[in-house]
């Protein structure tokens, strides 16, 4: 990056910190929608369809929607900046939340899946936020800045599932269908998020980063960044595989726990702890990625994922052990995706970076959708423990493909 304070008066350090703060607050608001959807999606899908094997389609619809919109939102960011792209993603998700309520009231399963697919736009925006945090970052701060934005999701994502009880009470007062009351909080959070991005994300970090890159190139003050497509592809593979493992196991956990007699409040707590694992320690993994290296941190994440799957398989009949497994699952996902996103950003030059970030989110969500869809079938055939053991294959692939070196 250029000097911290420029002759034109731009204080890049202050702008970078303000950008990270705005993105972090946006993640809090977006995380509320994510947490509520994960907690209720599988239950609503099973209830309306009348078939537990279709419960994974709720999460699959969200991830497919996020996949479908990842590249268009990245293209929009290239043309109009992160501010417009992030606000647009949250606006589409807001429409999806409203349609969930309509679908439940009409008992229409197909419409419910469409609604969840639209909610995926919010997830795509949340994922893009972590890349937005790197637009103005230096090599020494990239992992830290990215992880701080990821960490902020903890607040909303943990709060979301625990709004089920109060949301149901509020929904009953206003006459909403069962299990849709919590989405009132989601709608409020989405509206606030849209307003935040449109008004506070100035100057736009991506547009400013492009401008600074053009100025640096024109004045020959910097050496062109080396593009490393093979390392970038490994980063995309590690992110996608880790996300697929996480989604496949996490999506089936509510149904598994309910079948073992767990109350809805216990399911909400379990998912909250899992999501806390996904986000709460992300700054630790960001610092680890900056100091130890991106690839070693990805491998730490794979070790945590393997441990989580083994705990879930062995302890599938214990709510406590399933919860421990889900927390480890979240931690493994966090280490792998934070380090993978940092690796992808720094191994891509300016001409390829935003496009590859969009493709990474596309691959991540497609694999997640396939994992959620396949998980329902696997759960019905070999159970929750078998599902966890099958997921170990993806972990092994990431470990075997890891290139040598720190970066």
C-alpha cells in the first residue's frame, strides 16, 4: 500500500480502520439473519414438506442462492464498489425473509426454497465483506483485518438462534405463522445493514484501492504484484472443501438432535455454540495466518475439522459430545477460511483478485449446497456418525493437495 498519509490529505490508516469498523458492524447485522435461518431452516423445511430427508434442502437453498449471486455481486463490486454490492445483497435477502413468512403461511414448500435462495444473497454479501476488509490492507495486516470482520459475525450469528423464543412470542402477538416470529428481528437487522453500507462505507474501499493502484502504476512507485494462480486455486479448494464439510454436518444436526429428544431451545444453543466456534476466535487465526503462514494455518484448520468429525461420530448419541463436535467444526472452518481468504487475496494480482474472490464464493457455496443435499440422503442411510466419517474424505483431500511452504 502507499504511504499512510498522502499529499492529497488521505489518511489511509484511518480510512482502513474505519472501513473495517463499518464492515464489522454490518457483519453483526447480517449475522442475525444467518443465525436465525440456520436454526429454523431445516425444521421449517421438514415441517412443510412432511419429509425429514428434505430438511437439508433449506440450507442447500441458502448456499445455492449465495453461489448464484456471488459472481454477480463481485462483478457489481468491480463496477460500482463494495458499498453498492453489499447493500444490494442485503436487499435481496430482505425480500427472501419476507417470502419465508408467506411460504409458511401458505404451506408452500417450493416457495420456501425460493425464499431461502434469496436469503443466500445476504450470505454472499457477508462473505464478500471479508474480502472488502483486505482491499486497503497491507501484507502485515491482511489476515488480522479480514479476521476482525469475520469475528464480528459472532455477535449477530450467536444472537440470531437465541432470538427464537422471544421472536415466537412477538410473532404470536402480531399473528405470524409458527416459527416465523424470529424473522421480525431479521427484517429489522437487514434494513439497518442496508442503511449502514449506503451511508457509512465511504470512501468505498475497493474503488479507492483501484485508484491507488492506478496511481502507483502510473508513477512507477511499486513493482507489479506477482500472480500465483496455482496457490490461488489451492486456496479456493481449501475454502470450498472446508465449507462443504461444515455445512453437511451442521445442517443435519438440528434434525438429529430433535430425533434424539432434544428441545428446540437446546438445538438453538448447540447451533449458537457452533457459530461462536466459527467466528469468535477468527482474530486468533488471522494473527496465526499473518505470523505462522497461510498454508500452515489452513492445515491447523483441517486438523480441527478431523477432530470434530471423529468426536461427532463417536458421540452421536450424546448431546454434549455432538455440541463439542460442532464447536470444533466451527473452529476448523474458521482457521481454514480465514487463512484461505488471505492466501487467495495475496496470490492474485489486481487484474484477477476480485474475479477470483467471486469464484471462490461461488465454489464455496456450491460445495456447501451439495454437502447439504447429500447430507440428508447420507443421514437416512448410515446415520449421523456415518455422515461425519464420510466428511473426513474432503479433509484428507485438502491435506494431500497442500503445497510446501508458509504462503
